[in-house]
C-alpha cells in the first residue's frame, strides 16, 4: 500500500456564515501552557467511517455529504471562531519581546479538502498489522510546526473517500487546542451536522476561550526573543518507525487494574495507570535498556481540574503538562505491574494545584520553547491522548466510526497514543510507535501478549 497516492480533488476555506461580533474580534493571548509548543507539529487525529450501504429508497451521495459538512462546519465556527483565525506577533527590540496571539481580525477560515484514494478499502486500513503509510496522507499540514500558524490555517479538515469508506481527518495547531479541545470541537460539529441547524444558536457545550492566568501575572505573556530564529527548530521524524494498534478489551483492562491494585494492596490505581504501567515495563524490556539506567514513563495530563479554582471542562485551549514516573530499569523489571503503576499514580497525584502553579511560575522566570528533538528519549515511554475522549460520539450521520487513526506528525520512538475502544465499557486501543527491532521484541513479550489478548 506504500505506493498508493491520495489525490486532492478540491480545496476551499470555510468561514462562519456572518461577520463576527465585536467581542469575538479581540486578540486571544497565549499562555505559559501554550507558548512552549511553538516548535511542536500540529495535532492530527481522525475517524474512519464505513459508507452507508445502498438501500431501496436512499443512495449515499458524497457530493451532498461534503456540502453538508461544509455548511455545518461554517455554522460550528460561529461558536469556535478562533479556529478560522491566524496567529500574529507583536515584536519589541529593546528589551527583546515577542508576543504571540490569536488574531480573530485576520480570519481567512478553516481549510477544507476533499480527497480520494483508489484501491484502498476500510478493511485494508483495519487488517494491516502496521498502520499503512497511506493513512498519513489522510491529513493535511504535514511537516509544519505551530509557529507556522501565522500564515497557515490553525485547523485543516481533510475528507478522504475510500472505496467503501470516508475518513475525516483534522490537523489542528497545538497552541490553540489539546486533545480535549479538539474532540470538543469535533463533537459540536457532529452535533450541528446531525441537527441541520444553520443559525448555530445552541450547542450542548459552548467553548470557553477566556485564558487561564496565574494570579499576579499579566494576561499578555511575552517571550524574551527578538526573532523566531532564536527559538524555532524543525525536527524530522526517523523514517524507520513502525506504528501498530493493540486492542485491550474491557476484560483485559479490568484484570490489569485489579492485578495492579492487588499487588499494591490498594484500590486507587486507575485503569489508565495500570495499562500505562504495562506499556512502560514491556517497552523498556523490548528496548533492552541497561539495568543501571533510569527509565521514565511520561503521561500527558490535562490541568483543567488540577488548578484551584478549576478550569471548566469546556475551557478551549492547551492546558496540558506531563507527569513523570521514574525508576531504575533494574527495579522496574524486578518488581511487578503494581509497583510500576504506583510510581505513575504517585506522579499523577502529586501533579496538583501547587505543583502546576509552581511549574507556571518557574516558566515565567525562565521562559522555554520546547525543541522536539529533546522531548523524546530512548529511556522514555510517552503516554499521550486519552481513552476518555468521546471520539465515537462524533458520527456525522454515518453511524459510529469503525476506527480512529492519527497522522504523521509528532511521532517518535516510545510514543503510545491512547484511544477509547470502539465497544466502550472501559476498553482501550493503544497505538504503539517504536523502532522496528523494538516492535518485534514487544510483539514477542510474554507479559504484554498475555495482558492485551485476554478475552
């Protein structure tokens, strides 16, 4: 499938159906949660749907479907108007100051692409052992970084037509939205699509764009730079990485959680922490890391509910950071699943209001922009996304998606991307990204195989 080519049939930009109000033209300033991600690639997630089967009185029309998608997207942008905007920068030379913000006054729209790919079916995507490389072409804005949002769309939607399926892929600027916010938008878009409401007056979860600001600090956050060359880095992903999905049934997740809690004589370890502990142990073993080296399990978490007072769950932004469980490889291998899960649990528990605000205060004193080349390390197992996102609630009139997939960007050795299982009930899908030799060892790992294959 590597030689297959996705053809772009048409492109356009979608805007809200009427001019925004004066309130929605105000700049949205970025925060210490957002600005470190200027070098990060766009977040790429999407859903694979089966085309509706033909019936006696109804025939599925891709043309009509695309028209309805564009119309409902336009209506959705009434509520999510920053997605149609671009970034802007206000610079000052003495002292150097670089203020980046979302500028709703400059609002060219969300890019919308219709694409096709011949000779690829839903089954081809689902039954391949490794994620076919053609899936990466189901997304736009490959090889761009978030700083490019000054001239490129903050959101691009690509709708790719397969032989018997439709893939809706979104590429969104990580400065503007984390996974929670992306799926919030997708859910609202699906809601409006299904309701066929055109005035956009009501959605079940209106987004909140007012920025979270640490008490005592200016809402306008600046970087101490005079030129982007001082902090911009473009990172090329190693081409030899392999991506594979592993399914954890409701039963397998429950057994892992029970095992971890029993080993620690507690009930406080969550399902996600138990699965993360399994991945940490098995990936570390597959990498054959030296016993006297340190290993890290890095779990990306939302800070919405961790600060006091908490942010709303409808806060639209990128308020994320990472909790890090650490151990010596020798200890991780010598102890069981529960011991590893407890390290992760403690790291997450300690990531409280005081910890988050201390991190933000530290950033104000010494602002940093992450370099992708330094975010991933051979000793790190990185757990991203979440099985709690309501991905499968986004149906767009096609019924429940058959699978979720991600794009090319931000992939690295040791990245684990979490998805809800399609059947619900606490099941999970994990997209594992590893070097080929490590993937082979993981696939042969007895502990890993006995855990995720439990029925």
